[in-house]
């Protein structure tokens, strides 16, 4: 009788460990699917997409994780097959530096242009000389006299 209980306890423990391992694989699969772009949809991750190829990609991820491959190896497999485009966030490489730094460069260029423009405007607003002030007053008086009834 004790032997039967021991066997049942061991079987239950093995099932619990297997379920825990499966949950860990599913979690890793979900994380990897969120890092990869669907090659058909192109604006969705593999996890979000319902395209048939995305389903196949999720199955391939699951199969490779079950074989014991690391996350980096799985991503490298898909990158080799579909190119670096398959990564949802592009890697930091010389070919993608402009992609990563471009928005910051555009903001800095815009700020520099704004600063230069504001500086020119403030420099251009110099007070009138006495001769210019007299000419402006004469012009205003002349216009007032023409507009009077």
C-alpha cells in the first residue's frame, strides 16, 4: 500500500514538474513571438498576428525551444531565414545607426534651426535712429491728414 502511495506521489510530482516546464516554455515562446515581426503583416508581431505564416512561426519557435535551443539561437534562425527585418526592434549595427539616431538628429537640427531663427529675429529688432523716427512720424502725420474728412 505504501508503495502505491509513493508511486502516485512521484507521478503527481513528475506531472507538476512537467506542467511547470511547459508553462516556462510557453512563456519563453510568447516573449520570443513578441520580439519577431510577422513577415506577412509587417506591422504586427508574430504573437499578435493571425496570419497562417505567423502560426507556423509560433510552432517553429515552440519546436526549437522544446529541442533546448536558447532564445538567441531561435532569433538567429529566423533572422537567417527572413533577414534582420524579422526582428521587431532592429539590432544596433552600423547599417541601422541612422534608424536609431535619426529621430534624435532631426529634433536637434530642428532645435538648432529654431534657435538660429529666434536669434536673427531678436538681432533684427534694433531701435530706430532719430532720422528714421522722424521719417516715420512725418509719414504717419501725412496719412492722418489724408484720411481726415
